[in-house]
C-alpha cells in the first residue's frame, strides 16, 4: 500500500452511501418475458469514479463525496468483443447505478490521495448497496437474479 493510500485509509471515516442515479433497462426490442438465461453468459462490468467533491465542514473536519458508477450489462454474442465505451454497443439488459459515498477526515487530503483511494477502496463501502440494487432490480423485472460475489480489496 502506498503512503498516500495508507493516509486515506487511516483518516477517512465513511458517513453514508446514497443512491444518486439508477438505470435499469432492456434493449429497445426486448421485454422481460424474452429474457433468456444465456444472456448471463456474456456480461460486461463497469466501475469508475465519476466525481470527487471536497469541502471543509467545520472545526478542521473535511468532507469528501465520491460519486461512483457501477454497472453490469448483458450483451449479445455479436457485442462481446466491443469495448464498454463503444457507442454501437446495445446491451440486452443493463443495470447501472451511481452512488455517493461520503467520508469525513480530520486532515485535508490531496486530490492525488483521494483519487487513489477512490479507484479501489470506495468500492468496499459501495459494493453491498450495488449487490442489493442488482438483485432487487432483477426481481422487479421478473428475471433470474444476477449474482455477484462480495467485493475483496
């Protein structure tokens, strides 16, 4: 672990995880009744840090809000070789969520430090919420649950 990352893990205290955006959609030509288990054979996972916001609360306490996007897509055999940012990609099913993880720290962290933390460790706090969103979305759609394992750092 780098010294910058160690500083973050020692000082950041998770305050909350909230859902900011949620997208659950089938391909425009598909409905839940057409869902096939084989769709789960070709999936793409996306994870990225979309935004970091920092502010001083009071009494030397700093707030950090990390907007984190996680998604899973079921893609057709024709789309399995396409990159996740390819505009021609048309997922058969997509579940995408943006979470805001809020942390407090008694010391100010540099943009590099918080960014390094956000690229890996924020998922440790967000992952249980993602798993619940994914499974409950599948249940509401009436399709087989997409099961993902716990997140390991």
